[in-house]
């Protein structure tokens, strides 16, 4: 994973969402272009016209949508919009207060965020769709093109889902994670594959830090970061509705099972397999990491991103343990810019669950 800057909560989320009927819809748009873009999207889904649907999308979101929806296997397995039998749109409203949204995108400016409540009938229930009422957020650019959509959990002040007091981004730390997922869905050049989670972590480790001569403490620290990132992506969907949790590229973590195995990386993963790294509020967070500081200005002490080469330096030249390495990068302190703004201030630490 080599990130130069943080782009959260909007980049290609769930193209799959509010589909179907236009009946019983209440609109509250400030601009007719936003209404028109959404109307055309619904019409295209109802008619099954993918080209017309693509015409309503913009930016990187359009590219990623094409990759998913032009794959016949995704149609056969009810991925994304192909999972929806029927939807009745209950409400669409324009969000006036965008302060609770993290809506930086890679390549598009934001014109509006629309909240949509939809009653859906689906082929299979999943995190992105349930039979019954669903809440989605569309993001449109100033020209009225849809550039993102997601269905993150809404949480009220009492912790209940009661009207969107706050909105989770896909980098929000997660409470009460006590087990590793059994599998993770990976978007590869050959399609979407479901991979045993431990295999995934070992493959990413050999691809990201496959250096047999590296210090074991550096490899363990990087393995924890890799595992945390994968767990977080399974729980909070960066690509909600597109049928996968991570890409097999540097957009997430490099996954190439054909690369030659590195036994030392496997040993590092095995050694930390029961470790879950959490913030000061006991919440697991994505383990952002990059090759070196050159790829991300936050890959410094207390910056929130592990520099793999710096981890090796700390282990081999300064004798840091893997725990000390993780705290060097992930502990959040006042006065230092931090990559993931939702990680709590204070000392990070590990939970161990078997």
C-alpha cells in the first residue's frame, strides 16, 4: 500500500444502491441537475440499460462501476445492483450540513450529498443490502453526476440508529473486534475472489515486505498493520455494494499469490495472528502502511502510518520491539498531524484473542 494522501469516505463506494420505483418519493433538492441525475439513474436501473446508467456516473466511480457490472459472473451471482429484485424509494433529501461527512475525492469536486431511504427486496441479504428499509448517501459532482454512494451505519447519541447524528467513514475504528474474519473478498485482474483471510495476510506480507534479511520485529509490526487493515475493510466497506472488500493493488494492499513464498514473512504472520491492535478507546483501526516516508508525509513518529523501511531501521539499528515500532507510528499525540482523524488520542495497544 503506497498512499500519498488520504481520500476517505466517498471514493467508489456502493454503486449498487437505491434502485427501482420512483413512486412515493419526496424531493428536497437545491438544484434541478441533482434531481435529474438521480432520476436518470433510477430509470436506467429499471430498464436494465447499463450504458444509460454509466451516463449518470462520473470520475473514477464510473471506471470502477464498469469493471464490476460488465462482468457476467457478477450478474450471475447477484453482485451490486444485480442483487436487487425491487425497491420502493421512500425519501430523498439533500443534506444541508456536510460537516459530518468526509467527502474528499480523488478526482472530483462535490456538489451535493443526498440521503435516500429505500425499502428493498433483494436476492440475498448482506452488509450492503437487507430486505426492508435501507439508508444510502449519494454524492454528486457540481454537474449532477454521481461520483460515490455508501450505506455506512448511522449512529445517534445513544448509540442507536436514529436519524444520522453522526456518520461512520470507512476508516472509523471498530469496537469489540475479537476474532479474525474467515475470508476476505479481493478484486483481482481476473475478477473477484474469496480468499482465506490468513492466506491473504501472508500473501500481502510477502508482496509488501518480502525481504528475508529484514529484522523479525519489523516484519511482525508490518504484519499487524496488514492484518488490521484487512479486518477493518471486511467490517467497514470501502467498496460497499461492488462485491469486494479490497483491491489486489496499492489502492489497498498488494496481493499476488503467484509471488514466491517468503518463509520469514509467514513466521511473522503466525506469530501475531491472535493480536488485534487498537486505539486508546479499545477500537481496532485500519493499519495504514507505506514502503517509506517518501510515499506519505504521515509515515513519521505519531503520524498514524507505518513506514516499512523506517520500521526496519528502528528494529535493526535501535533494537525496537515490534510493539514499540507500532506505538512509534500509531500513538496519537497532541500537536502532531495524524493520518486517520478518527483514531483516539493516546496510547495504542494490543488485544489478544484466540
